[in-house]
C-alpha cells in the first residue's frame, strides 16, 4: 500500500520537500511508518520523538493501522506565546 507523508516546519526544511509517497506493507502502523522514515532519512530522527502524527487530519496513536491512500502528517510542536 502507499501513503502520502506530509512534513512541516523544520522537518520540511531538513528534507527540502513538503511531501512524499511511501510504500508500506499492508497492515502497517503509524509506528512502523515512523521507524521506516527514521531509517531512510536519518536527518529526521531528532524531530520524530517530539512530533505528533495525524492520519487523514485526525491525531493518531503509534498503533493506528494505516490504509492505502492515507495522508499522514507529521506535526511539529508549537512554541511561542
């Protein structure tokens, strides 16, 4: 199956792209996607621990199962005041 991963802020800058299509085995979870991204793009490892993940615009847990065509957004922490 394929999912579309979207990146924002520092992650987007580190990759020099806003999104990519990623191939995963059927039944893969958010955590498996995070692990794959960390492995394939080591520059993102430092961001992944503090990043929230949304699947189809709803926040998701690591054990959330992904489906073909899902949009997975990596949402950085928000700071300021």
